[in-house]
C-alpha cells in the first residue's frame, strides 16, 4: 500500500474551458482518512477539481495521483473513487435498496455478499426500514442518506462530496454536519467535499483548501485558516474581519502599518510570518471578537491595548449568544466588534462615544494588493 | 360554481370541435359498420354483422398482417435511427440544440405529398440512386427499389421519423445528466449505463415516439399508393377502396374499426408493459 505518501496527490493541475481557466496550476495533498474541504465562492474551480478526481473531466496538464498511481486517463467506472452528487442523482426507477446495490452489482459480487453489505450500510445511515421505497417518496434528508449510502457501500479509497448539504434546510444541515463527521470516522474513508459555506468547512473539515479564481490560496486546519490567514481574500472569506490597510514600515522590532490617516502597530512576528518587507502594501486583519470596545465615559483604561481609536457606536445587534457592535471611527471607517452576550456593556446604546482597540498579537498581517495575494497563494501552496 | 363556468368557457371551443368533428363522425361510422350496403352504394339501415365477419376473410387478414408487419418494421427502424439522433441532439451544446431540432423539423416545410413523390424520383429504375450505383460500377442492372414493401417502409420511415425523434429528445433532455455520471461513478461502463439508467428512464419517450410512428404508419394509404404500387397492399388502401371505389361504406367502416381496435389493444399492451418495466426494472439484473 501507500505507506507514508499522501493518499491523493494533485500536482500542477490545469483545466481550461475555452478561454476560461477553471483550475489554474493547483497542487494539493490529501492524507489517508482525512476529512478535506475544497472551499471557495461559486466559479472558483472547486467543483471542476472534484470532477477531475471522479474522472468526469480530464486535466489539460498536471497529474492526479491516488496512492502514487496516476488517475489521469482512467475512466470514471474504473476508479476506486465514489462521488455523492449535489442533486444526489438517485435512480428514480429503483428502490432505495437497488440504488445502494447498483454499484456492488457492477462489481459482480455474489448475492449474499451484496445483500449483507447493502443492509449494513443502510443500517449505518438509519434507513434499513425504507429499503423498499422509491426515492421520490423520501424526504430531502432521507435522500441525502441514500446518496451517501450508495457512495460508501463500495468502500472507495476516496469519497467525493459535491455540496453535500446544500439542498437541505438550515436546521437539518447543521445536524447532518455532525452526522457526516461521525460516519466518516466510522468508515475511515478519506472524504473530499466541496462547499461554498465557510461555516460548513470549518465545522466539518480536518483541513481545507481555500480556492479563488482557479487557484488554491491557502491550505490549513480550520483554526489556521481563521486565525492566521495569509491573504486578504482568505481573511475576508472566512469569518468576519476588520481590515486596516497601509504600507509596512519596519524599524528593527518596531513594525508599523502607515495608513492614510494614522499608523497602526503590529508585532514583528506577524510581519515575518508572511514574508513581507519594508514598503509593502499590507492589511491588518482583526477579528471582531478581538476588537475590544470601551465606553469613553467609563473611564476605563485602554493601556493593555496596542492600538486604540475613538469613535461612535452606531449600531448594536443582539444575536442570542453574542452581540455585535458597529462603530464609526473618527476617520470615517466602520469596524465591528463582538462580545459574548451578558457582557457588562450590554446596555450600551447607539450614539455612545467609545474607544476601540486590540492587543498587539491579535493583529494579523496580510499582503493587501492582488499580485501579492497570488504570490501568497504560491507560498501557502508550498506550506 | 364560478370555477365550473370558467372551465366550461376555456374548454368549450376545443370540446365543441372534438364533438362535431370527431365524436359524431365516429358514432356515424360505427353505426354504418352494423348496416347493409345499398344496391347502388349508400346505406340500408338493416342490422348485420356481415361487415365484421368479412374482416376475418383470408384476403383482409393478409392485408392486416402485411400492414402490421410494415408498421412494426417502420417503428423499429425509426427507433433505431431516432434514439441515437435524439440522444446526440439532447447532449449537444445548448446553443446547437435549437438548430439541430430545426433540421429535424425541416421536412415539414414542404408538403408530405411532394416529399413522397420525390422518393419516386430517387428510387425508380432510372432514378438517382440506381444511376449513381451503376456509374460507380457497383451494380450492372438497376435495382427494383420502387413499388415494393421496401419502398413503402422507406417512405413511412422518412415521413414519420421526426415524430420519433422529438418525444425522445424531450425525454432524454429532461434526464438529469448526473444520473448517467452516477452510474459511471458506481462502476457501470457506458453501455451498461444506457441499459440500466438512460433507457428505462426515457421509456416514456420511446413509447410516445413509437405510438406516433406506429399509428399513422398502420393506417397510411398515400405511401403504399405512390411508392408501393399495389392497390391493396395496406389496410389504409383497402379502406379507401371500400369507401371511394367499391362504394361499400359499411364494409369500409368495419375495417376502420378493425384498425382502431388493433391500435387500442396494442396501446393497452404497451401501457401494461411499461408499468411492469418501471415497477420491475429495479429488480431486473
């Protein structure tokens, strides 16, 4: 078997449709047993990449290796890879049982073996009682489970999932995230799933690749992607961000970002992390939960914070477990802060004068311009 | 009540049309079929089953069988040619589909009669095809392509092929392409995918197309008249002959109902078979 190499290795894959470059020089590794997400906005090339793994599209150049063997040119029906389709693509003229058994019959297994495996997998997704039903008589969530059962019953080396939860309503979607994760642990198959929903990717994936315009911008664990984005795109796409732009000024360990109105201090470590140098156009990214908000009238100190600014609270929103504040700074920029509900400032009203600020190490530095963004992509791809 | 009035107004014109031009003539023809022929044509209103008994005479039976054979062969060929055509159009790039469908419907721009005459020009002993084959030295004697069953089938096939392609196209086009991909993904090579997924799920189109070709082929009298040469080759000619030449309306009416009952029986059989196929298709393997 593969031993220590990655399960799936995508190497410099390019795919064009006419003049459009759908996938532009993508390289990725997916490990054995991993739950891996391809995350990005629609049209970013994530689905094309998935379809190339399934064999429905052929790369113009590059390699796709499964346990070290090149899959390019291997027909879809000969790949040890199965896919769960966004539309589920259940065969409407067959019962649930026969939908699940379809792939096993193609393998010419004997009848008892097929029956045993179909029952086992239907039991696993909790649908054994509906085996005789036709797909049209099932609810959305049940169809999704049948599609999943049909895709895992052949015990593929990799399971591909194209927007697996997109067709479900919100409540079910959240439930199914955990369910999918449980199943993945149970069967131990590597899952590669495509989604445009960052929350879905963060909650389910062990690692995710963030894609935009045919390229992979960053690969990492959900925590890495959220806490240490390497590009402005990733910072904006995953979670909410406050962004301050300017040019980087490095004087020893004293690093600042000089903006139009004022300069902001950043940690030297933050500047080293993405390899930015003096004079580069950069952006500081502050997550709303790291932006602290202090009423000016409270007389509370702001010394713990490295960067502070004053402004006026213009909007508050109560979201149950937390509360959002929109503050317009004196220079006109708007920022968002977030606190846990039950915080002492719950009673702050709109129109209050406030100070906002953050601790030095909370400021994440990323390149601000587009070229740097793409260079950053090359950099993170190599990580 | 208001809804009922509205529906009556909407359905009224179509309903009136059907009653005046279909139901009443059918009832008239049906009643004629149980009466006697008058000595100088016309109908003598005197009940008899003679007209139906005559359907089982060797001559009429033979014509019925020939007609059935021709209609079945025509339908089968139309299906064999029409399915790949419809499949190619339905899976072509969307910007091409309208053009290709337009080409399928193009023959409708000229009269059916003229197009049938054109086949005489193509098929006769001095016609284009014989001329061409002799020039190439493939044959030395002209082939007898015209005035036989072959010519009839060619003519019917040509005339009704679009009626096969169009319903097939719409049922293939409606099929979610991910279903074919799912079958391939689960290990089925293309032919297997076709027989286990594509064909069962487009059976409605196959049946609709087959009916649209079979029914008019069975009753056609223009093509056998022009391309078949023989007077009584198909049942349509026989019926036409009964009504117009022999002036035996009751006998023609009985034959017409004979054709109708064959068509009805076949439709019922087909509906039953489809039901079974769709129910049981899943368990087949």
